C-alpha cells in the first residue's frame, strides 16, 4: 500500500491528516519527526498493556517495537500507546482484586478513546494478563477497524528441587505452611524460583485460556499465542502482525467480519477442549456484546457440554503452555477439533483465510501426549461445565478438567461467609469441616464490587489436603489456577437479592456437574419468607472508579458488561 496512492477517503485518519484545514493537526505530527509521506499513510495504533506491575506485561513494549517495524515495512505509520493492566497474581487475596475485572472495561474504554481521539485507521493490540486480553479484544470489535491481537506469551516453568513448578504451587504452598507440611525456609526457596522469566502464568489459567481464544476466534495469527514470552520467535510474529494489519486495511477485513456467532462457538470449544478457565464464560459474552451478538453464559455452557476435553494442561493436567507450543501449538488443538466436527471451518481470520484454510497446512503430531485426538479424548465433555438450579437461576460455572466423574457430584451443608476474607480466615484456622459447602457471597460484579477471584482460599484448601473434601460456591469468580469443586459466577448475585444471599448455615446444597445443576434444599415458600426479611448490604465503594463501575455493571450471565453494546449502535467508529 503506497502512501502516494492511498485513498484515505474512507479511513478515519483523513480527519486529522488530509486537506488544508488540517494543517494545525499535521504540525503536531511533524513535531514528532514524521515525514510528509508517513503522515499521509494509514495510521495504525499499536496499543500495549505494558507496565512494570508483573512479568506478564514486562516484555510487551519490546514486542510492540517489532510490530511497528512490520507496519512501517508495509507502508503504514505506527503510533504506539499504552493502557493499564491489573495483574491478578499480585491483586489476589486482598482488596486490590476488586480492581481486576473493572480493569477490563478501562482497557477497552481507554483504547477506544485513544483510537477515536486520534483517528487511527487500524489497531494491533498487545496484552499479557487475564483481563487485558479480553479488554483488548473487546476494543477491537467495538471499534471495528482492521485489527490483529497479539498475546505477550507465557512464562517459562520454574524448577524446584528437580521438578517443574508454577505460581499455582506457591498459592498451594501457603496452605501447606498453615498445616505444617512445608517450612517457611522451603516457601522462601520456592517463591524465588517459581517464576523465572517474563510472561503470563504458564498453565491453562485465564491468560493462556484467552490466548487460546484469540487464535480460535480468528483475531490472532496462527501459532502466535502459544510461543512463550522469552522466545525470540515472538518478534517474528509481531513483525508479521504489523505487516498483515496493512493487508486487512487494503482488503477491508474488519473484526466483526471475523467475530461471529460461529467463531464465538469455536472459541468456547477451544476453551473446553483445553480445560481452560471458567473466566472465559465471562469474557466471551462480553466480546459478543460488543458486536451486538447474544452469547451468554448458557450459550457458552452449551458448547462446553458438547466439546471433548483433550489437552492435558495444568491445573488439572500435567503440562503447561510451553509444552503445547512445542508439540504443535494451538493449531494442533484446533486441527483435531475441526477434523472431528467440533469447530466451524468457514470462519474468517486475520490471515485473510478461513479456519479450514489455515488448518490445511497443520499436520497432526502423533509423537506427543499433550493433546489427544478429539475422537480419543481425556473425557467426552468439556473441562468446564455450566450449572443451573434454584440456587443459580441465572447460572453458574465450574471447571471439572482433571476431576474424576465420581467427584463431580457433591452434597453438603452450607457454611456461609460474607466476603472472601472471612472464608480465608476460617481456612487458615481450619475452623471449617470436611463435607461442607463453603459459600462466599457479596463478591459479585456489584456486590464486591468487582467480582473478585478466590484463588488464595481454594489453593490454601488444596495445600491443606482438603481440596476434594469440601466444595466452594461464590457469586464472585475463580482464578484459572483454581482446581477442585469450585463453582463461580452464581447469579443472581447476593447484592441484588439473589438466592445465594438468602441461604443460611446448614442449608443442604447439591452440586451436580454431570447433570449441570446447582440446588439448595429450601422451598419456594421459605425463600419468599427470607427474601421479605432481606435488606441490601452496603460496601466500601462509595466514591471513585469502583463506585462508577457498580452503577453500570450488569450480571455475570451476560459478561458483566457496562454499556449497551453493539446491539444499540447506529454506526461504529470505523465508519466515521
């Protein structure tokens, strides 16, 4: 695409670069060293979530430079900018976790505002953490300019006394220390070796789950989401993305040509097949919402139900993202799903080709055991299951990857906690009992606010050897690193009078991941009596962003979104 022959009559950047009335605007571009040719080329936003908060983000700025080289090589003009990230591993287990899910909205909103304000023509977005991945993809489909997503890559596994470890081992080590199964000296040694490089948490936690989604949904280049952050091949993927986004401008291929109902189903299938994080059931509806597509928790769960679980990845399995990349990457997973009828092959991708066309060059690797063929799965249904019942009329979600079928039904008396801290204290002091269903409520999107994850509590239970002896349900969320019978996204949430806010200690709760049900032995009449006596509970968000978030956030079943979405649009940014 040559700048001298570029027709910018339909590109957003014409509003800042073309015509005599834009001379003042161009003067700012000249001030930054741009040439006349660069000013009149397409302007490509290169957005990254770089910061020094955590290893998942630290390599993004370096990778953004490779993207810029690719854009420039294809006769585009890259304009780099950054947005925020809240990193769950550091926010986990305290009040900082309330900022995590809201950060997804801030990322999407801030990328939208930067693109709008400066009239960029296309977007390459780099993200490396749990909420920054969906936030960046939400911005892409909201803006609907030609876009390519780039994952910053996973961290390498650590090594502790000859065995591979991840941050999951550290969270569980906290529980071991509490019961005397690990010394403080051993904990100190483990924490220094568990995270040895840049990159996001290495197992199939939320970041790698959403990275898998990025390829399966068609917004990322094949293989690009699997390469670990330290691998130099990442720079090649980044440069190629910069070149390819210029092709998308020329061909007029936009994110909403790629993100369709079928591609959302492909993404959900990849999550289920890889034993991915339950958080995908929050983020896929949010991405769909930006397009004006209804694809809620129940739609996601339906795909989960019909998709086999085939990737033996942690936390339920044996391997990490690096291992899958080295035996064939995410395309290996997608290839067998497509071959056996579990993916739609006719969906467009950022390569300019369909999923089926991309998969034509992918060959099955029989000399590996990280990914099973889809006709010989680990289990016949997905690693994540949707639940519904009188305790969760708006649904709930549970990750069963790695759990034997005998452990997928649990009945026990409720032990109710208003907030995670109270439950974590009970776990640390071991004042709970085997066979109980621990209930953590008032942690939903509005009630938290912010729908915190409960990894500190669930990991401590496993560290104490009690992970399969109790169950846990919450109107909050669970980390992708969570394992065991842990049910999240229970809706309606307690803060708006949902059933989870009305149950009491001793109520008998039955969780059945085989049937897909979540019920409590409380009659409708008794629920009505309790509801009449229920009063709303206040929280600490009386000002600032969390207050603002609480006013607009919707229920988890629809993705905890904060604006009307694509269904209410009259036009997209791309058409200004």
